C-alpha cells in the first residue's frame, strides 16, 4: 500500500474508502498477523524502526490491544473483552496514567462523571443516571495519576478496582505505557507513528478512528499521517480492527456502565473510608 499525504482528504471524504484503508476485518487480521510473525526480516526491520523500543508486554507474544488512558469496565471495554474471549490472543489494556486530565475530552470526562445505562425510553432515548466522582475544577490540567476522587482515592486506582470487580482474571493485563510515551514523543503528533508501528507484527489494535466533528481533526492531522508513514516505511498496513460497529461508533452508550454496577460506585461515594 503506497499512500501520500495528499490522499488524506480524498480518503476521509469517502467513508467506505476510509474504512477499507484503515481497518482490517478481524479474521483477516489474525491470519495476516500469523504470517507476519514468521517473517524474520520484517521483525528485524520493525525493531530497527523503533530502535529496539518494543514494550515488554509485546516482546514475548502478540497481543490484542486497546488503548485507553485508564481501564474501566464500561460497555466499550466489555465489548473488547467479549471479542478477545474468542481469540487465541491475550488482551492488553494499554494505559497512559501521566496524560493530562481535561474535562473537554469526552472520554476523560466520562472517567470523572460516571453514566449508568438503564435501558431505552419510550421515545427512543437512553435512560442514563450519571453522577460526579471527582471535583472537575480541582483537577483540570493535572496528570491523570494525580487526580483524586471525592472520597480521596486515586482515580486510576478506583477505576482499576472497579474493573477488577467485573473482570478480576484479566486484572494483570493492564500496562501503563507512560514511560514508553515519554521516550517516543510525549504528545500524539510525536508518538503515534511509533505506536502504530507496533501493530505491523506485534499485535492487533482495536480502535475506532472517528470522522465526526469532535475527532475529525485528530484523525486527519495525527492518525492519517502516522498511518501513511508506517505503511510506506514498512510496506504493510498496521492491523487495526474497529472495536465498535462503525455505524454506531461514538455513541454515548459505549462510555456508560451497566446499571447493575452502580452500587459499587455508590458505596464508595457514601463510605468516606478513603
């Protein structure tokens, strides 16, 4: 696949072309990964491209990867867990604890204001019960690792405990990549090319790159140039599988939690033990 930066506008203007360019169907991705794993020359070229900086969890075997700043048991993560249950590949929850917390980012905001899905209303809208677990004014602009909940607990620690309450067997599959990011550019413009290079033969990335108003600029200015650079340097496209069905990607539902998990959070809010 040979692409140029001049192709970005054309690709992003055509949703079907964008999907075909960026994504690989899951069955095809698994087969392709197996074939690439047997290519020793490709292995050496990727190691050289990344200056040997392959994260430890990806060194021994390929992994099914989702990248979120903090792992939390919302519907998006639950879908990822369900998908990987049917794959002969261990999941890896790639995190970024030293990233800056900003309420303007919809996903980060959802870490501090938890929304619980209670079904669909008579008029078709989502029935959602949401409440804050942090003081947004106090923590905006701070590292995620520094943010504390209303009861004084680390926000990262809380979400890990919340996750473990639902998926304890997978709790050892989280990896804080903060140090890796620090040596690969710190900001997305700097590290995204190296990040996507990891999915040539070290794993499969499960992600949706949005074309909506909120994410369009990031996809155009960060993801697409990095994707094109990796394709042209390696001769292969990164193996990326859409996590959410593209027809309903980005809907608020994916950042919500099952209603039945609300008691776990309410107990923390009411306990004052931390």
